[in-house]
C-alpha cells in the first residue's frame, strides 16, 4: 500500500465573510501526481498558500508524512520536503539564473551561508536539468521568456530537494512547444520519484500528467477521481460552464 | 576578487598617506567623512541590503555614545571598559529594531524606527538629566587619542576594517540572502530559509557597526548632546551618503560619505550659508536622476569601460560593441 505523503483534513479559510476554502479534504500519495482543478476563484492557490503556511487556516489540519504540520512556518515545511512554484513567477530580479537557484540550495545556517562565495556545480546542474542552455545561466530574469521564468521557478524549487512539489499554473503563458518541453520534464521528475500537485487551467496539457484529479468549486471539493471520470461529472461541468 | 582587493589596498595606501599631503584642517574633514562612512555602511548592511529602511540609525549611534559618555563621565569608568559595554548595549538595542520588523515592512517600519529616535531624543532630556546632562548633554569626555593625525588614523582604520569586513560578508552567500529578502521575502521563505534569523543577524551586525562608530565618534568629539546626536539632519546625512554613493554595495556609502562631506566642507569658503545646502540638494537630485543606483555604479561603469567590458563586467561582444 502506498503511504499518504500529504493529507488535508477539513481545511477552512475565510477572508472576511467569504469562504475561500471550506471543509476541504484530500490527500496525495507518495510518487503520485495529483491535479487540482476548478474555475477561477475556487480556492486552488489559497489551498497552496495554506499548505505552505503562507496563510494560516481557520480550521482543519495538514499532515505531511503522517505528522501534523499546522504549527510549522514556511521554511520548516520546505525543509521537510514541500516546495512550490508561483502562479506569477517570482524570480529575484537583480540576480542571475544561477544565483536564483543558489537561494534554493543554501542551507538555513548563517555560518554556512557566509562560507558560500562562488557558484556551485550543483546550481548549474539543476539549471541544465530543467532545460536551461549554458549561456542562459548567467542571464537575468528580465532577459528571460515566460517559459524560461517557469523553468527558473521549477529549478529554484527543485534546488530545495523536495519530496512534494506544488505547481501553480505552470503552463500559463507558455507556447505549445514550451508546454511540451515542460511536460516532458515533469514526467521525467515523476519517474525520478517526485510527487506533484498541479494546478492548471490547461486541462489538455494536465491530463497526461496526472494520476488523479480533485475538483474544487467555491473552496469545496466537488469531485475526485481519474481525469476522464471528473470531466464527465455533471457537477464539474456545471461549475465550469454554469447551469 | 583579487582586483577588488587591490582596489582596497590602493585606497588604504592613499588614505594612509593623507596626513603627509593635506593640512590639519582638511584632515578633520576627512575624519568626519570616515565617521559618516561608518554610519552609512551600518545603514547599508541593514536597510540597503534587506530593504528594511531605518530612519532610526541615530538612535543606535546615540545609545552607544551616551552609554560610554555616561559611564566615563559619571562613573569614571575607563574607556576600555565603557566602550565594549556601550557597543554591546547598542547590539541589544539593534535587536529591539528587529521586533517591529517581524510585523511591519516598508513605510511603517521606517516610521517605527524614526519613533525610536524621537522617543530617545526626549527621554535623554527628561529622564535623569543629572546623569545624561539633559538638553545640554555631556562635555569634557575623555578622548581616545589626541591630535588630528592620531584621530584621523583611528577613524580611518576603523572605517577600513569595518568596510572590508562588511564588503567580504556582503559578497558571500549572506549578501545574496539579504538582497533576496529585499527583493521578495516570501520567496526566500519558500526557498527554505528562515528570514527572521537572517534579518536579526543583519540588524545586530548593523548595530555593532553603529555602536563602534558611535563610541569612537563620541570620544573623538569629547562631548555629546541630544540635539547633535538625535538630529534629523544627522539622519539625512547618513541616508543620503548611502543612497548617493549606491546602496547595497558597502563601497557606495564610503564614496557617498566622502563626496557629501567634501562637497559641504570644501565649498564652504566659496558658497555662502544656505546656498551651500541648495547646491548639495541639487547635486544629490541630479545624481538620483541620472544614476539612481548611486555614484558606485558610475565608478564601476567607467572602470569597466576602461577595461573594455560592458556594464555587467562582461567582455564586449565584438559584434555588438
């Protein structure tokens, strides 16, 4: 039996009087690739923010490898093995690609960080592994295409050595060619044992990547199952298209 | 790295030979510039790097100055004891800055630090004025060394020692993390780094430098007063020196401190009174407009141009140059 890597239990988050996430429960198993889909404003990114402790839930629990992690701050959760990309890439604008990746590699110890003076082999390897060409490694984010910025997000998260990757709208703004390249890269990472939760509006690109899909609408889970199963679900059609 | 170190060496040799080249009066201007450089670097390692803009640096410098002044003046404590105590207390005060930084950012943080300075300005006048000297302050404090040349060397080597130390730290991974905090603190947390820990370190380091500068400055002047120490103009001199020189560079604040001090002092015989400040303001404005990253970038650009490199220090491509 596969172990549950992450489990959300009755998670609720309210902004003012509005529920962004309501009584949401789902889990992802080790090595699995889970799609988290739903219309705009259905609470997908908020769920990621809760998993990363960028927001605190009002109710509910989050378990990682069976351990309740609700009280842990973001950096502790990253050290445990959870990492995320952002819907709108957030590179460190004044730093080169390798320096951006270096931030992900850095140990959380002041003295060790002080001893890091120059580029390490590993940051270049990670950069190359996500598809950067050698000459792009010293480029700055303002010189990169959207596809490269997504690569950089991915590289920085991979640099933290994650067990679970949360990918937020990884295909947004990419050309068809870039989507194919990124999909291949994610398939490769999955083969290497990484677990994913992928949020995407691009269902066509998402379908071949995921083992299972959870559909949310107005912060609540409305369907769960294989991709084919959920897209045929009446509640899902209604959430996307209206009655 | 080697190239930069040779610049530091050249600068050290040049500055060390100044007493042979210039008058005692000019030397006092250099002493003041050295102290402003220390304070501006202290500001830079905190505000320039992390983006937490401090308007309260005179508070830190004042804590150091007042602690040592009170200990030596009121309790006849020798300098070698009063100065380390004052520096330690300043580091504690620096970590006090850290608490508002846990909850506030940007303008709010700047205002909280400004409040630290204002509150201390009033407190030293009303709480135990018999100890602090009240609004008049304390005079007749023991001097660390006497004579312009000796004082120049104390200020110069303190500035060089601090400058080289901070510059080396800023070029290490620490500088990278602190800069990343300025750019996007949440993204740094998402990379698995405890930003609070790094910020606390930067705040304490900044206070350590402000503390060293504060005690040396106080025992150079031989007096301290609330109006002189917790003054908004003093704050602006530090801030503008760091900004005009080029923040988050460490070398920039040194350039800025010298530039500003020379501008104000050497123009004194030629431009009367407030006109001098008008010129100073206008030159600062022109530098901000045309080189918003400060004089440091101009110096860098000129150096790279001479060496046939582009602005980032890379060799020019013969196709595009």
